[in-house]
């Protein structure tokens, strides 16, 4: 009889363990889900070493630091508009970190949009990767609690009357949506390039802006199932989502990705991005 009870107890403990694992999976955040891709060989193969590039700003771009609500400082690359404006664009890095390629993309957006201040946030606190393995370590070591502090510090830095748009690619695509959620009623537009979306409908109900989702149909990670669920969740939340799909693969819009860059698709997606922002960043 004693042996029977011991076996029963073991079975209950195992069942409890499975239940706890199931709960963990169910409540995994969008950031944690995306970080899981970092151990996937196929995902890593889509990200060859980025081009070597040194960015020299033509528009007065510079690195700054600002205070965060967790008591730490954060870094960002800022380009201020020629004429004073409350329009801000927050730019979020790929999994490589805030490298010179992202600074160049931030400056291109600055030039093409006009009448906007641009702030490219350093979500890795100075960490930079030049190999997929280094990028994997940085992305898997990232904690969203710190990310929220960096974002919320940036919102406080630009001020309570700032009108905030966001954009990000890959890892930064998910951070773009999180930043728009964190910005509350200051959020005016959000663009996601192949990022993992937030799937909590209650959180999405708090979103104050429209979203443009740039989606490559060959992406095996941010796949059709992910996009369909995001569309359904945004509809349930009563929010406006536009999905622009391309016959391309993950990281297709990154000109520093020599292997996966799809120039025709990237150019069209960029024009869609500019049109979306111009209608909302006024």
C-alpha cells in the first residue's frame, strides 16, 4: 500500500510539472517567443554577418544618454528636426544591436519624412554583435523589464506632449509594438517588420494607434499562423491593422544582409512605410 501511495504521489508531481510547463508556455511573452528563435539553425542562417559600415551623420546625429525609471541610464542615437516639432520616431534595432547600419536607416527615415525628430534606442545597453552567435547571446540575455525601462525612459525624455511613432525590424519589430503600447495616448503610428507581435488581446485594447505589419510570406518563424492570430487579436481588440505581404523571407528589408536582401520588395515596403507615417506624423 505504501508503495502504491508513493507511485501516486510521483504521478501527481509529474502531472503538476507538466501543468506548470504548459502555463509557462501559454504565458510566454512576445519577446521570449522571439528569443527562442535564436537557437534555431535556420533562423541564424538567415542572418549572415552584417556589412561592415561606419556611419558619419550628415544631419547632426549623435549618441546621447537619458535616465530610466529603473535608476539606470540608457543610450540612444538622436537626430533633431531642423524646426522644432513634437513629432518623434522611435527606431528599434535588429538583433545585432544599435549598429551603424541602424543609424543609417534612422537617418534615411529622418530625411525622407521631414518634420520629425528621430530617436534610435539602444536596447542592448551598448551590446553589439557581428556574428549570429553573439547576436543570439545578446537577444537571449535581453530582459523585457529592462527594455520597458529603456522605452519608458525615452518617452519621458521626449516629453508628455510628444507625438510618438515607432518602427523596428526583427527583434526590434516586436519592440516597436511594445513601445507603442507603452507610449499610451502619445502613440500615433506603429510599423513592424517581421517581428513577433503581442498576442494579449487585453493589452492590445490599450493601443492608441494604427499598425502597419510588413510580412514576408516565406518567413518560417513569423509565419502565417502568427500573422493570422495577430490579425484576429487586433480585430478582437477593435484596432486598425494593415498587413503588407511580400514574396520574400525574413530580414528581406535589411540592406546590410548580403544574402537575404530583396531590393524590389524592400523598396516597396519602404514606400509603404513612408506613406503610412506621412498620413499620421503631421
